[in-house]
C-alpha cells in the first residue's frame, strides 16, 4: 500500500477523530519501495518532481567494484547477497541496497550506492 508523507487524519488527545480539511497534494504521496534484486539487468525510469527522471534498478547482475588499495574499479558479476544489515528479510530475498555485503568475482564487497535510486550498483571491496 502506498503511504503518504503527510498524516492528514488522526486522533485528538481525547480520542476524537480529526477530519482532514483538504486532500493530499501530489508531492505528499510516496511511491512503492523499489527493491533491487540480484538477477538479469532490468531498469526503469520514473518521472519525479519538476519533470525530472530517475533511473532505478529492478534487478542487477553487475556491480562496479573499487579496490581501495590499488584505486581501480572493475565491472564484476554479483553472485549473491551475503549480509544485509538493513533488514534480515532483504538478506533472504537477495535485495541489494546501500550497505549490503555482496559476493562478487573479485571477492566480498559493500554496496555504496543506492540502486533503487541511482540506477547502478557501486561497491567497495572489503579486505578479509
């Protein structure tokens, strides 16, 4: 269900109902969450406020992994999500978001971009 940013209805401290004096404005309505998964590359383009467009990933197969020691970046294949500190359910489902620990061909990496907002998966390699 879509949620709204502005809570127009609610209850008074006495328990009485507050009726909204207006309906929601377009900018107050939030979108469904876009959770990028590991899989074949699928991206969508969404219109945002001001007529701009935002590219979002539905699923991604590749990640741009940066090695902090050599300062080089390579495009590698994501095999699976190892850990996701944002949500344990995301870990089970394989959702890639910022802070997720992923297994790549180069090794273990931590995602630094927001795939559901930026449209790409950027990660930094973790030395173990």
